C-alpha cells in the first residue's frame, strides 16, 4: 500500500497542480466576462439634448431671456407662424420673476401682425386685449404692424401661470397664430418645449 501511495502521490500532485493551473487560466476569462455583463446593466447615457432653439438666449445670472420672434406665412396655411410654429406647438418656459425681452419682426408680406401676452382662459380671444404684464405687447396690438416692421419689448414675468403669446389682430390668434408661455416658479432656466403633432 505504501508503495502504491508513493507511486500515485506524485501523479496526484501533478494532477492537482494541472487542475489549479487550468482553473487559474479560466479565472481571467470569467473576470473578463463580468465587466461585459455589468456594462449590459449599466444604463446608457441620456440621449443627446433636443435641438437647440437659437431664437431663445438666456442669462441665468442676469435672470433674463431674450426671444427673437419672426412671423412668417405659408401659402394656404390657416394662420401665420411664429418662429415656424402655430396653435401652441411651441411652449416657452421662463422662471418666475425673470425679465423677458423680445425682438419681433414681421416677414409676412401679405398682412399686418402684432404680439401680446395674455393669460390663458377657456377660449382664445378673437382679438388682442390688455397685456398680462406691463409692456408685454408690440405697438398697435389690434391694428397690427405692417409687413417688414419690427418691434422690441421687455417685461418682467412677475406672476406664475399659463399665458398665450398671440397675434392681437382680429381673427389671427383664433386661426392659430399663437405660442404658449409658461411662467414657472420651479424652473431654473428658460427653455422651449415643442409639442408633438
């Protein structure tokens, strides 16, 4: 029996060493597989930010937002567009108490237009009325400014809520010439949201 153990022990020791060596070669393969499995469960980075809106520039330190607004008209469309949007498709969000400035221009050669900020009610008004904030309107709200004219205004968004930025010329807003303005007490910055059609 002792002779047999002397004979088998070296072979057993070699087999154990070979097994350990083989196992040690498998460990890196297993270790390499773990990061792959982990990376499968790690959430992917957030999608790239939505397209920027170069017509909105904000300064958080100055608590101000500047809008470049242009009215255009497409043949056969039910209303003119404001920066390419109509019927509230674009929502402008500004923090409460920020100053909002706008540079407004009409590039519609066929009609007069204006812009006024009014609090949202049940129905879009037939024509522009009193602005919700001091100076939150172009000149000649109901008459409209002639094609090619510009206007600038500045107002403080001093009350939270939902507003229309609409053309005050009779019939224009009802037909869709308006954007939405949200004065948000929880917002940190100004931004634009576009509603999906």
